[in-house]
C-alpha cells in the first residue's frame, strides 16, 4: 500500500524505483562498497529495506545509535550487529543454512569488529554474499575518539580482504558522508578505493501526480485532479510528504484539512531536525530562515543576519553555507541558494 507511514519492506510496495533497484544491484556486483544517497524522506531507507528483504543482509541505523549517547562506541556497535542478525531466521530456512556465528555468543567487550566482519564474510561464502548496510552513515564520524577513522580502516580491510561481504552506506547529508569517507584523500584508509554510487532523487511532477493517483486508486477514492496537482505544487516530489498527505486526505476527506494537517506533521518532524542542527550552530537555522524568506544570495543573507543583530565574518558565513550544502539542506545554482526540500522552506516561513 503506497499510503503507509511505515518504511516499506517489499519491492512491490515501492513506487517507480525500478531504476534505483537495478543500479543498486549493479553496484553490488561491481564494488565492495556502495553509497546510497539522497535528501531526507526521499525513500532511501524503504528502498534499502526492500532490497535487503530479497538478499541476505542486515541494516544498522546509525542515527539511532548516535542519538542514544551523542557518540558511538565499539561495544554499542557490536551489540547492535548482534541484535540485528539474531532474528535472521528466514535465511536459515530459505538457504538451508545454520547460523553458527561465534560472535553472537560472546560479550561485545571481548570482540573486535574485524572478527565480526570475518564471520559475516564466512556466512556470505555460504550464501553467495552478505550485505552490511549502515543507514545515515555520516553519523559514524562520531564513532570512537578519532572521528570514525577506525571504521574507515575496517571498511578498507573488508574492501580488500573480505570478498563475500558487501557494505552499503546511505546518507542524506551527502557532503558530510563524502567528507567522512575521504576516498580521494591519501591520508584516509579508504584512499584509492572506488565506491559505487546510487542517487535517489525526488519524483518529477508527473511522477508525483501519478503516485498520488495510484495511492488513492488503491483505496477506491476519487480525488479531483486539481487537488492532486495543488498538493504536488506544495509538497514537490518527496515521497515522505506525499504519503503523509495521502494518509491525511483519507482521514479527513477534505483537501484543506488534509494539507493543514500534513504541514503540522511536517513541522513537528522538521523542528526536531532543526533543533539538532541548531546544536551544531544556531547560525544554521538563521541562514535557512533567511533563504526561506527570499534572501537567497550571499550578500542578502549577510545583510539579513546583520539586521537581525547577527554579524558573521565573511569567511565564517561562507563556511556555514558550504556546510549546509554538504548536509543537503540547501542547493546552490547561479550564486543563488534555495532550500532543498520546499516543505522545510514552508515550515521556516510559518
């Protein structure tokens, strides 16, 4: 069902992503390491969950790990790997194997991640391959005391020495993920190792309209064409928001109430994300609000902040804008900035 707020887990429940599935399959065939990239709520997690539902692998939510303590430790990561693979029963019967992994019976403090990865590689030898996927992998830079460098060394080891183990890293903060991996930096353990990349883009207008139409057809509801097109104009092509609108329309039966409720739900989610961003620097949110209000050039942003009583040195303002681009909050075209997700812009103007 398209209008389901939970992440999708089956390929048949995901709309118009066959090209992305194909590219993901090709990348895994050609590269030990694959990056699955796209802005928030574009559908990366659903795509990955559905993909892993068909192939042997596990998914680790790095943002959830980070949120517990504001950092990630080796023991916490191993414990998460243990708890994630423990219910891996479907592959025991499907592939007629027996899960006999030593690391499942040992305390995390007695294990190294290399040992765990070697055992998963052995499992992959039985199954043909085994996938370890890290969702929102840019949070792995908060692993350990060296900015996650130990994990980069682990990924490099797996890349070179564990042929049956495939690694997928998803990231909504694309620039930060690239900065973390440093594949082109000779000081990085991953230097020189080519990663496959699969980009998940928002739907175009026609696809967004068809998405809503099909979702309403699934529940035998006839919605006026003009209301569907207006919803797409307001929400753009981001599946996460289109799903919320569909659910709210089914609940309210009225376009105005459904859109109002959609924006309320969006505001709740986005304000939490903005608060996390504010903890990194309060200037980030000020800059985003300036852009949302139409102050979309460097000089206009600078002047807006000055009027609001915030004077930022020019090099610092440039660095903040670059970071917002890396985090996929904004995009830049012809020296003009805009919010990547128009719903975020709407929330910031409220």
